[in-house]
C-alpha cells in the first residue's frame, strides 16, 4: 500500500467507540496490544472503560500502521516524564501523534510535528461553571461570565478543549499552569492565544482549530506552525 504522505498537513481521525462492537474487530485490537497495554486494560474495573481503552489502542496502532506502512503490532511507545506517549519504534521521528477520548468518541491527531495536541470532550456531561474561576485565566473567566447564561456551557468547553490541546502539544503536563495563558475567541476568526510572562512561548507560532463532530462533542487541536497556517483535516475513521 505504501506510507501515507502527510506533508505539512494535520490529520484528525475520530471514531465512535461505542459503535465498535464486532467481535472480530475487538479480537484483532486485543492481539495488537503489547503486554503492558494488556495489563493496563485488565486493571480497569468497568467494562466500558476496558472497551474504551481497547478501541483507543487499536485505533492508534491501526493508524500508525497505515501512515508508516508497518505492522501495527510492531509499533512501540514510550512516555516522557509527564506521561505524554510518543513512538519509539519504528525509529526515525517522522510521525507524531496525540490521542484523546471521552464518552463515545476516540480522536487521534497525526502530523510531521512533535508539538501537536488534541482534546475532545462530551458536552452532555454536567459541569460546574465555577471551575472556570479555579482553572482558567481571569480574562477567560470574565469573558465566560459576560455571556448570556444559555451560551456559557458551550463556551466553557471551547476554552477547555483548546487549553487542553495546547497543554498536550507542549508535552509538559500541568507544569504549565492553565491560568498562565488565555485563549482568544472572536467570531469569524480562528482561535488565538496570549501568554502570561510566566510562560516562555510565542503566540504567533501556534495554530488552533475547533470542530463539532457531533452536537454532543467539542474537539480542539493545537499545532506549532511551520511558516504559514497548515491544513487541518477532520475525518471519521470507519473501523472494519
């Protein structure tokens, strides 16, 4: 088949994990897992969590296999000190990925760029908007509270997914404080970012995008620019 050429693009794939139920597919995913992945899978108490983990690992291995034209079972992963996974085999550093999952959905982002992050959230779950004052910047919390009440929940998830995507792209976990940067949202313009002096980064080097793959799901991606904006393509992955 040959490896998939990403070029400078970013590819996002999403899967409705609750719909992946065919026994043959689940068995194939189970065989792909490394021993440490099987051990993690087996430690989950609830079946829904085991299923989500199995689908997540199967999807990322399947996609990497397609993009690098390798056997998905041969892929090996390593985590940095903050827990961010990356590909250790095949070696070469030619493909970066990031994954996120929430109730009913798994998302994988792929790029030729190590600084990429993705987050997806289920907006149907109950949230307390007081969390914004605890974890967001003051500018974000003020902007959220200034909105009409019926618009606040959606904006909360827009902020949350964008901030998580940036944190994950940096690969430094919460050593980067969530209130140390502010997401800039304006109608008709792509999201931007502004940093407090405590964070050493350049706002103009980042590109963000938001998607609503379903009315229930909010999705955001952050990627370091290489010159101009990069094409970001979102597709549903049909697991067969």
